[in-house]
């Protein structure tokens, strides 16, 4: 088990990474001296796979557990589901000393985190992510949200978890496409934050694709450390934390234009990285070969870097609705070389369109 | 104009107290270097009285203002109104650099604050309270909330304002009953936090009831300072901040039992103070005469200390649903003397019932 601390003063917490982390939830919560009531929030498919490990551990530590079942996937992230979740918390008698355990992928973590952030003005939440995407990214840093009919993640709150349990054995049950999608965030961390980590991923592609336990633990913990270091320096995404949006500015726009159906999130991020690497090259910001190296690793893990070339003008239009826009200007995170980044405002639209054309 | 700082590190802000504070909103927001889009959230009656001062000031500083109209009073604090407010923010193109100005009483501040806290995971809010209750209490400290059918203020967030503008000239337009209701919080601050302030209020009852401008400014600023000192030491109500709930534990229960219709909030708090002072006396915690002095001042400003004696068992039952309960135990803030407090768990039900009988 690897223990990654997130240092945020009074809101500090630990990320425990490794096979069997889920079975530690009862003992770890007892150490935090929280109240005895716990709501386990998850969906039916995840509960069937991993629910027993969590409920057994909580029961052994004498917690009172109520299970709250969510619809699967993004359908969990609505105001209606949030309202019924609050209702269930009230039925279960949750008070400010109670804890929500979010067991699942990013959607479960987002909804359960938002419900916990707003119930009685905030109760504790434990993130127990079961997808690679959620383990290396969504579960860390306190971002929670629900969707609005007109914009994903529009309504939300920053609400740091009390604890993150990233059980890497849950990754063995992921469908191949979902697993590879999570690797896009792993690669993103390397590109903008740490050249040595990027090289480790390059060297470990085979072991990663085989999901070898030691490789999973090392790579997940490495991403957690990188993300934690960013969150520690910019908890509420005022400046530095934008770095984590590398590949996401174009990626989100591609997802919006394709109705969030055609590409998995990580696939859209992979396309976004390919496009944003192209922007950096066209602006003369990136050295020659930097884009090629990123694209090579994305392709090596089976992520798309082409096949989204249509309607670049729609993608550009979707960019204007980006949550990171400030009075209409969208900042781009660009990588001048592997392991470095720069925040660039006012990228010319023509440059964006050219870079999108490479995705055709 | 009196300037009261609230020191909360990166979340610090100023409270400007005095006649004409509303007209400073444009210049003050410009100093904060926020984006140019502003949503002015208020209700029709308040806008008619005070809207022009705010919009003129914002326009003079070149802000783009969209007005969002709420239903009057507690009817503003629903999930439906929050959803339509988010919708209006989106229509107006608000982004993370934009600001919400909450102009009105506690309900407007709660709803607008909650909408701002959750839109794009939190945008800036300026609290511009126009009732005495909101100026001395609700606008400071970042508590925001909406109601749930089964519990008031159940859903909410801590979200500190960027600035508070307490224009004491707005108090001249308040109906008498609403104005006197606000004095309950003023008296509460004195009882548990500051004997000298309590004496100042005792001596100034005549000027306060006449709403003399200098008295209003001094008393409002004094309460702001006291509340700020508590919020600075306990931002998220983990322990010390409970002191501000003096009179509110019983007061909230009386409001719940009477369907939030019979008593104004301050009237229920006044009854709560009378009852909780009785509890302190019965527990041998308060010196003789401490309750009588509190009751005397409440009566001097025209607040009720009797007339809520029915169904004490219902009041006790309502206590068990208090948001401050921890695994079923409700903490009481009690005043051993004027200017001091103690947090007491496990007050015997018989003692509570006896103290409630005094309200008959």
C-alpha cells in the first residue's frame, strides 16, 4: 500500500493506493473519529463487484451503513438525483458527523461529492474510485459537480475528501476501452508535470496494458503525487491548477460537439492532447518532435489521435462556453517540452482550426 | 462609513457599514478586479426601494448588470428557484470572474449565496443586506442555504462573500416588527460575547428604537465586529461558532413547531433566549439575575419572552432534528453571565421542559 499525503492545512488527507485499499475503509474512518452513520453511494454494477468489501469493513468497525443507489454513468449527475440523495441522507439520519463513501467512477464521485458538499453545508466524504480515470484524477482535489442541460459540470462545489482509497485491484475488472481511456490522464500528467514519470510510462507500456499489479500501483501512485502537488499549491483552480486541463480544453469541446456519446472522456482528452500539441508547435512554443512523442505514446496505449476532424468550426464555437473562460477569453495550457507547461491566452482561431485539421 | 475587516487568509473581506454603502458597490468591485459581468439578485419590493442605487453605481463603474428577480421571503429558498437562478446566470454569460450581488434580507442572501457557491463551483458574491437581521448576522460568515421540504436550511454551502455592504439607511424603510426582530441578534451578540456591547445596547435602547443614524451605524458595526471575530476563529462552525446559536436551539424548534408562521425569526430567538437563560439558571450555571437582565432588555425593545408555552413536548421533539446534533446529541450554548458562554451537551429533557414552561 502506498500512502500519498495531500497537504491542505485543516483539509489535509491521505490517498491510499494499492490492492486491498477498499477493505481498509472501516479502520481508517474509525481513526478519523467520525460519527457512526455512513452512506455508501454507488451504482448497482459497482456494488455487485466491490460493495461487499466496503460494507464488511464498515460493519466490522461498527458503522451504521445505508446504501444509496445511483443510476449508472453520467445519468447520476442530475439535480433530480442530487435531490433524492439528500432525501436518502435525511431518511438515514445523517448529521454533520456522518460520512459519505463514494464507491465508483467519476460520475459517482462527482454526484456523491456534491451531495455531501451541500448536505447541512458539507459533511465528510471518502472517495473510493474504481476506475483508472477516477483513481489518477477525479477522486483527488475536491472537485464535485452535477450537469446542467446546457453545460456539463456547471453546478458544483470544491469539497475536499477526508480520505481517498484507490484500490488498484478494482482496475482488473474494467472493460478494456474504459481502462485505456484512463491512461490519457496518466499521460497528461507526465507531459505537463514530470518528464521522468512520462518516461516511466513510455517504458512501462507493456506492463500497464497487461495491468500488472506492481505497475498499476506505481503508476497510479505517481499520478496521485503529481496531482496532489498541484492541488496543494492551487486548491481552487485560480491559476496553476489549470495545468491539469491540458488536452481538456479541446477535449471538452470535442465531447460537447459529439454529444458526449462518440468518445469516452479519455479518448476525447487524447484527441485534445494531439490538437493542443499541434497548437504549441504552430505557435513556435514547442520544440520539434514534442508533439510526435506525445502522439506516439497515446497511440501505443491504443488511444485515438485522429478521427475527429469534422466540424472544427463547431469545436471552436464550443470553446467559448468553456468554464475557464474569463470575460470570453479561454486560456490554453501548452507544453513547450515534455515535463513543462505554459498558460497561453489569445490563441488565434486560425491556429486552433489548423490544429484541429490534423485530427481528420 | 465604518470598515470592519474579516480576516480569513485568502478568503478575507471587508464589511462596510454606514449610510450610503450601497452606492459604493461599483467602485469597490472595480478595486477587486473582478470580471465585468454582474448579476444583481433581489426581489421586487427591495429593488423598488434600493435597486437604483446599486445599478447606478455598477453602471458608473462599467459593469454589465443582469437583474435576477426572486420570489419574496422564504419562498426564494427552494431548489426550483436555485435552478432558475443558475439558468439566468448562464443566460447572462456569467463566468468564474463574474460577481453576484445579493441585495435584500436573509432569504435573498441565502439563495443568491448558494447559487453563487455552486455555479461553476463557486463565483464571487457581494452581500448587500437590507434588513437589520441580515446586517448584523446572516450576511457575515459565508453561510448559505436553501430549504428542504422536511428541514429549513438543509442544503447549503459555506461560501465567504468578497465584500459586505451594510447600508444602514436601508433600515429606515423596515416595518417596525421586522426591525425589532433584528434586535434579537444584536442582544444575542452582547449576551454571549461582550458585556460592554450589551451595556451599550441597554443604554441606547431609545436611540435604537428611534433608528437614529449614528446609533444604527455604531450598533451594526459592533455586531459585525463580534461576529467577524467568531468567524475568524472558526470559519466552518466546528466548535466556537456554535456560540452564535445562543437562543437559536430552542428558537429554531419553536419556529419548526409553529410552522415558521407565528413568530418572526428574531421573535423566536427572543423566546429561545428566555428559555435557554432559564436552562442555565436551572442547571446552576448562571448567577442569579442573569436571566432577568436578558429578559428585561428583550422586553425593552418589544420582543416577546412569553406566549409560546404550548406543546413543550413538540418543541423537545423538534430539537432532535437540529443540524448541530452529533449522533443524536444537541449541544446548548448557555450564558453563565453576560459576556460569556459555555457549550453544554446532555441537558436533561426535564430541565428543557421546565424552562419552556416559563414561556407560557
